[in-house]
DNA sequence: GTAGGGTTAG
C-alpha cells in the first residue's frame, strides 16, 4: 500500500526531506501491522532524531493516518517509550474527533505500567464512545493495579454515564471520591452533582452541594435548574435565598432560572427583587434575562411592567414578542394580544401557537381555526403543540372533518405524535361523538397516562356508554394509574348519564376513602345531578343542605334541571330563589323556571315571570347549533334566516314536517313558554337551531352520511323527538352534542334512552 | 500533557 500523502499534511509541516522519505518507507512496509512496545528495536537507536520534532508532529496531526506515520517512526527510532510521546498518542486516539480508540486500546494493552494520565485518558475514551460500563471496569482495573484516581479521573468517568450506570455505581464511586479526598475539587464536585442529577437523585445532588463550602455558582445553577425541571419552584426560590446568604454571586443564568420559578409561582415579590439585582448592575443584563423579566411580570399579570421592559429594549427577539402576546392572552385580553401579534416583525410556530391557544382559552374556537388557516398560508410549520391546540378547537366545535384532517396532517408531516397529541385526538373524537375512533386510538397507544384514561372515562360517559366508562376506570386502577379529581368527575357523570344512582354514591364515598381526594364543589354538583336526574329530588336537596361547602349556582342548577324533568314547580321556585341570591342576573335560571311553569301549565306565574324578565331586561340565551360541512363550520341560531341557503332549508323543513307527521310525529310544545298562539309556538319550535342544522345537513350531504351537530344549550323535547324520527324515516344517523351530553340517534332511538 | 457546567416564549 502506498501512503497517500495528504496534501495539507505534506504542505504545512516543516519536516526535513530526508525524514519524510523515511516515514514513507516505513509506512509502506508495516502500515497494516499494529506497532507494539515490544517492537522497539535497539538497533534503530543509531538513528536518533530529537524527540521534540516528533512530539511537535504529533501535535499537528489531523488524522489517524498521519498519527500512525509519526508513531511508527517513533517506534522505529525507539522513542515511543517516551511518556510524553505516549501520552500524546493516547490522547489523540481517545479524544480527537478522528482518533481511533481501538488503536489506543491495543497500545494500552502493551504498556506494562500505564501512568495515571494514560488511565485517565483511556477512561475518557470509553466515556466519549458511550461505553460507561467499560469505563467503570477500567477504573476498577486501575485500582486493582494500585493506581489511585486523581481529580481528572471522576469527571472523565462520570461524563459518559447513562442513567442506569449512574444508579448502579453512583453511590459507590461517590464513596471513592470521599476516600481520596477529591470532593472539594470544583470539577469533581460538579461532575458528582451532575451524575446525581442524571439519575434523578435530586435530593442527593442537593446534599452534595450543601456539604461543599466553595461550590461553583454553576453547580448552584444546575440544582436550581433541576428543581425547575421537576416543578419544585419553591425550592428554586429558597435555594436562591440561601445563595444570597452564602454570598455566592449570582450569574445572569441564576437570575433567569429564579425568574422562571417566580413566573410559575406568580411570586411578584421575589421577581421584583431579581429585577432590582439587574437594575443595580449586579449582573450584566442580556436579552435572555430581559425576556425572563418580561415573562415574570406577564405571568404575574403586571403587563404594564412587562411592557415597560419590552419598550426599553434595544433588541427584541421573537421570544420577547411572544411573551407579551401570551401575557395578554393569559389575562383574557385576547384582542390586545392579537394587536401585538399582528405587529410582530416575524413569527415562528411558538408565536402562532400562543395566539391560537389564546383564542381557545377565551372560548373563541372559530377564530382559533381561522388563525390556523392563516398560519398555513405562511411557511411556518406547526408542531405538536399547535396540533393539540387545533384539535382542542375541533373538539369544542365538534368539527370532526377538520379533526380527521389534522390527524392525516400529523402523519403526513411527521409531526411528533406524542402522548399529548394522542390524548387530544381521543378527546376530539369523543367530543365529535365518534366513539369508535376514540377507542381505536386508545387501543393503539403503547403509553397511557392519567389524562388518557380520564379522557376515555369522561368521553365514554357523555356518549352514553356508562358501563364501559366504569370498566375503563377499573382498568385504569389495575394499570396502577392514580385517578385525580377530574377522573372522578368522569366516573360520577358515567353513573349520572346511565342512571346508576347507588353505584354513583358508592364512588363518591370511595373517592375520599380510597384515593384521598376531598370532593370539591364540582363533585357535589355531580352528586346532586345524579340524584336529581333519577328523580330523587329530596335526596339531592339534602345533599345541598348538608354539604360542607356553600352550594354555587351550578349545584343548584343541577337540582333545578331535575325539577324541570319531574315538573316540580314548587321546589323549582325555591331553588331559583337560591340561585338568584347568588347570581341576580342569571338569565338561564329564569328561562328554566319559565320552562317549568309552561310544562306545569301554570300560565299566570309564567306571565308574571315573563313580565319580570322584560322589566329587568333579561334575555334568553339564543340556541345555537354548529354543523361542519366540507371543512367549514356553519352556525345556526334559533329562528335564523341569515344563512345563504335559507330558502332551501325552509323548504326542507316543510317537507320534513310532512314526512315525519306521517311517521307519527306531533310537535311537543310543552316546554315553549312564549305567550303566543299555539300555531306560532309550533313555528318557533320548528325553527330551533338544531332543526335548521339537521335540515341543512340533509340537504348538503349524501344519503347515509351521519349528521353531527353541536349545540350550546340542552336539547328540547321536541327536537329530541324529531331527531329520533329523522334517524328512522331518512335512515340517517344523527349525533347531537348538547350542553351536557351526546345524543346518538339511530333507527328511531337515542343513546340517552330519553334520559337526559 | 489532561476538565466541567447553567437560561427565556406555547
């Protein structure tokens, strides 16, 4: 084999010509063979170039080829036993990007008594190659051969550790550190702390920090960072105060970390203290620090201060802007946020997602989707956070088509389909009434967390599969996932929607006895709902009277809903009084009482109440239904005539009335309380928003396609009857998601078994 | 002739 003289090698080295020729000759002959210590020949000592040029050559080596040439030369000339030269060769092979560790290992095996440097270098080599186990073995071999570790050994050794190796050997090696008195070396100390952090032993790491009197500020930063990562923000803050006491000088990074903790804790006081640090020039400020300050003020709701910093900045980056935007969305000032968002010089996926998410948290789902469409017109690619937000919007709107499209989009664009995304998909499918698809996602998941199970339980419950939801709950417990208070809301509502009153009561008690969850107001609401819907109004009322928390309007509302179903006008009046004490302007309550008076034919009371409502200017929340068609969400309000297809919808409604009357439909106006002639009552019922949406759906989708509707209020009796008949007469599945649950209409029946 | 590390926005 002819030596390929690398051009750079050839040109940059000031090597004497004679010397270079020799190198060539040697290499040609023996390049395939691994040189050994034993190969050192005394004969070659006759030719003895000075050691220094060889070492110099080694220092300039850029590849193994070059290194081997020089090394062979050293062997040939008997200089390879020189420890400095040996160290150089080992060091190159173990640490250089082009180093060949195997070469080092062979040389190492031939060295009778490697010095500590060589041992350290070999250990470093194993760490670099991610063979921590072999590093440990080598370290133990070193001890066996009577060589003591120094301050380099442990940093090198720990550097390559994985979590498992750290767990296995960490404590023992810590003992070695102490035995050799190396614990106060700042490098060893830092490596030790890092090793413990690597395997999640935060408390031990903290202990190591605590016993060291002169720990580096960066070690403090590492621990604070670790506390932040596991959400122990109080600890982060406390550690910062300890640092102050010990007069350890904070760096900008320390302050950024502490500010991050303050944001999460909403601790304006400490946040301001950090700010004064910066103002007093105790550290040099930078962009990251200023962003962290903005974030702290924003999360504490102090947008004026946040804006003050923002405006004073010379350089702002995307993070500065995004922080301001999300600061406003968090306060619900969505339009101000949008203003800043529109002014951003550039936007990335985080900015877009922050804004989309802002709309979602303000319950402005259609605008969230609109913004997502705008985002797609840019070349900013969404990520899994964006997907979760958009799926959430789809879920709230019942936009199944778009939700499905998002799922395809995720797969096609290789967006990280993580646990959050899958959980959001499950939720979306359930909220769109597609139980099968939700279940399929669940089955295909390899990892499931509390949110997965909870989404399944709640989703099955509201879709009318109470027993399945309860099975799910017991499977969750079998999988050793602990339920939280939301899970129990799902469990209780499974019982409610299925009428399993006694089971529900049992779960309510078990929640505290078995899982230590104290029932909150929402749980009491579920319990009252459970009893009230089953007609056990007296028991429900007893629960309210005896509960340790003061009932709110939602709890009373659950009882009121029961009064409506069972036409208990007297109790209803009492309940309404309670609600109006809490919320004098609650229009929905007046409407419910109207419904009840109408259903009980108490026309005089109804008239008086109507008058009172008019005097007080209380209006009924208009019924509103959404239906998605070809990726667009169409909105219908009761009595709506604004839709472009209104004429067709009217004609279809007329036709439907005829068809359905033949099948035995008769309008049910018992819940209509408008003080009008019977015929008009019938008309107003007939323009309820879900009927408009169903008619629209029948017109615009081919036969056999399921019609899915999302409604803001509870379905009325008449619409419910009508939907059942539509499913039978036109052989169409109709799925209506109302305020509290799903109605799956099929073959003339509803999944709620008329119990809602 | 060798070493190490921390940060901000959804």
